[in-house]
């Protein structure tokens, strides 16, 4: 089995970036979900509440995030904070699911720009290194941390798993509906369900929990329009305890660099 795609999603629930190689950090792939939009209550915003986030394409160039709204000429430039700026910045407590996390508001003007872009009051925040968001200890050990992800550092998905689903759908869908970090080829559909301890290049991983899917896979990531697929099909063969399971949540046990083309070792 071979790594065929790597994706990062710098701003939670916004567009992803396909990369050829990446540093694997304790809290996930470098730059992955280190930024997040929060509402007036400082609670996280996702495509579940505002599907238009799917229209925000992200790139990283010249030490800044470039956020472009698809089908428009609107864009926002977000400078990457320096270490001194991070150290000196006031910490803001934000909520993601049941977790309270320390964050930094990037800039009030940038927050206002996002508010206008999305038609709702929001702030753009960043997770500094001193925010140690612990993973649920039912599935991890003390010291295992994650970013602003839904709960785990990395989502792993097999290409054959998607191919198998697409055979059952009237209209095939793309893998970005499921927002994986690591995609691999080879093996059989849903083989990632069985992954426990494995290695990619110098990085070590542990699969700990199958991913319970929400409504986001039903949102077309190009148009932000929602339908009832693929959930309507998945409930017929991937339903467990009233939850659709698709992909494997993975912890990072040893950091390192991984690349497309790397072999997965067990």
C-alpha cells in the first residue's frame, strides 16, 4: 500500500491543499487546521452551520495564507505570525465541541473581512504551540494532542474505499467530500479499518477509532450545495450504532516527514 495523496486544511472546514510531502507533527500534518473561524460566542464554525466555507480556497505563499472565495474576485491575505508576535499575543479561549482551547485572534480587521465574506460575525483565530488540546483518553494516552480538527490529528482513507462507494452511487463523488489527510492506494475497500500500528517513512502512527461521519460529505465541495448522498447510500452498508463509519482516525506516535509515493509499513 502506497501513499497516493496528502491534504492539509489550514483553516478548519475551508478548502484543502494537496501537497507532495509534509512534516508530521504531534498535533497533525504541518499547517493542518491551525486556524479556525469562531462565532460571537467564540465557538467554532464549520460547514455544518455555513456551507459557504467550502467555497474558500486556501494557499500558502510568501509567508501568508491566501484565502480566495470561489466564483468571485474576493480574497483575504492572512500573514503568518512570527514567533515574537505569537509569544506577545493575548490568548483567547475558544470552544470546539466540548473542548476549551487557547488561541490568538489574528487581526481584528481580518476578522471583519471574514465576517463580510461569509455574511456573519466571526473571528479568525490561530492555535499557538502552548495550546495543548488533549485527545479523548478513551482512545489516546496523556500527551497525545491535536489541532482544531474534530478530534484527532489525522484522517486516513483508502482510495479503494472511495472507489467501492462510487460503484454504488449514481453520480460518483470526489475524495475531498471526506476531507482526509492521508490517502493510499492498494489493499481492499475499508482496509484502513484494520490499521493499528504502522509506519510511513520515519513517522509512526496508530489507528484508534473509525471516523463517524456528519453531514459534510453531503456538501459538494466545489459548489457548496448539499444533497442526501453519499449518506443515503452509506447507511445501507456502513451504519454502526446509528453512525456512518468511513475512514480511520489516527494518532501520531513519532514525528517525521512523509511524501506521496511512500510505502505504508506494518
